């Protein structure tokens, strides 16, 4: 068997979160909090106090990585708690790797959404102007998005889930080698 039972549970939770994010633009507390409890319980039973601390550290790191984006209005609280719940399963180091993958996938996803809606050229021009102004003058002058761009919806649960899948599959493949 390639997947451990806990990873099957994690994959199921990832699917539930993505479906909810796409259908309702929300990752519900009814999924994230029980997921955290399951992760904590599993690691506590398997590894005792060390497992409990591993899971708690994963939750804290997962939430800490995204909380600033939530505070700035860049994502919803459900995304933050979703990353925390992934941390409960994977621990602090792996959830950081999930964050890196999610950021890369999320950037590509955002560019694809901009391109699909015809805003990519304007966005690239705007950010090029911001960068050029900073390099030439030393002053950072932010040029805000257009009103139309601000109405675009990104479902960040998708890149977070894909990052978690990549990390989980990577660790499973390494255990087979």
C-alpha cells in the first residue's frame, strides 16, 4: 500500500476543501477544525507528546505563514485555517514546503486568471512601471489594480491543496525508495 491511512484522510480533506472553495468561495470551519483535531489525535496516538507537539507546531506554522495575507485582505480566513489543518497532518517543515509550492502554483494560477480575463498585459505593464519607478527613483509608488481586476476571484484553496498533494506524494515516493 503506497498511502498510509493518515494520508488518505488528508487527501480526502483536500478534495472537500477544494470543492467547497470552488462551489461556495469558502473553506468551512466544519472542515478545518475537525481536520486539525484528527491530525493532532493521529500524531499524539502514534508518537505521544512528540507527535502532539509536531502537529501543534504544524498548525501554528501553517497559520503564521498566511495570517498576514488574510489581514491585508488577500485571502479568506478559511484559507489560513486550511493551511493550519494541513500543518496538523504534515508538521512544521512540510507545511512550510506546502506554502512554497502553493505560492508558486498560486502565482501561475493568478497569471492564468488574468490572461483568461484579458488583464494580464495591463497588470504586467503596471508592475513594470512600479519596478522601473523604484529602480530609477528609489521611491516605491504603488499603482492600484483596476476595478475590474479587483472583482476577479481566486480560489486559493486550489494551490494550497496542490502544494499539499505534491509534498505528500513526494514523501510517499521517498519512503518507497
